[in-house]
C-alpha cells in the first residue's frame, strides 16, 4: 500500500449522505463504517464500457476487473472534482463527467476489509487510449454492456464486489441507457 493510501482520510456519512465525521482509510474499511465514495463509468461513442483491471499490488481486490475508475472524495473536494482527479490518477485522462445516480452498498472485499459506501455514480465519454498508472491499474478493455453482464455471470470471481453490486442494483437496461446517451454525439 502506498503512503498516500495509508494516510488518506475518508468522509463518514449517514444513509442520506450527510457528513458525520472523518476517519483514516484503513480503519474505516476494517470497521465497515459508512463513507462517501464514487464510481466512474466511461463509455466510448460505440456504447462500450471501459473496464479497468486493478493493479495486483492494491491493498484489496488486486487483479480484479471493475468499472473505469473509483475512489473517495477528500475533505473539501466535491464528488465531481474527486472523480475527475481519480480518473486522471488511475487511467491517465480526463473527460466531462456527469452524475447519474447514487447507490448504498455494503460488500466484503479481500484482506478482511468492508466497502460500506454511499456511492455517487458518474458517466463520461472517451474515445482514445488511456495511459494507465501501473500502481493503480494493470489492464483495461472496452466491452459491450451485454458482454459485461455475461462475463460477470460466468466468472464472478474475476470482478470487484462493488462493481457486481452496482451492476445488480441498476441492471443491464439502465447501464445500457447510460451508454446510449453518448452514442452518435
């Protein structure tokens, strides 16, 4: 785990996303405390979703496939600012992002950690190649929404717990609608 990950402070929230405090990242994940997070879904103009393979050295869920980017806002940072920052830190690019929804989930991840998150979901359009930060991501690929759902159904152990929770919550039709909003622009 990098020094930045060890020292990061997360924003604790209630079930309506009201701030109720802050806590050290590792302690929050060990205790399973509810905290604010975001997930970014990047689509290309063909409606495909950019998947990220997390770096094997990540402190949890290393080597698993997930949505394009995810993370936690810093104190004093908006969800949009945090999503834009983290997309650049992980995938090496930025694009316009729009928040489409929120979801509450609590899922166990590797190393005895829990993601208990009030998650803001953002979407964006990008039609070029990412420049991965190898400490964050070791792979990426474009996939149709239909193929994403098939892959998760056939090989669930290859995907992060929060990605599966988001897919199950919103469903294929909703995520397809997000992707279609960027087609033929």
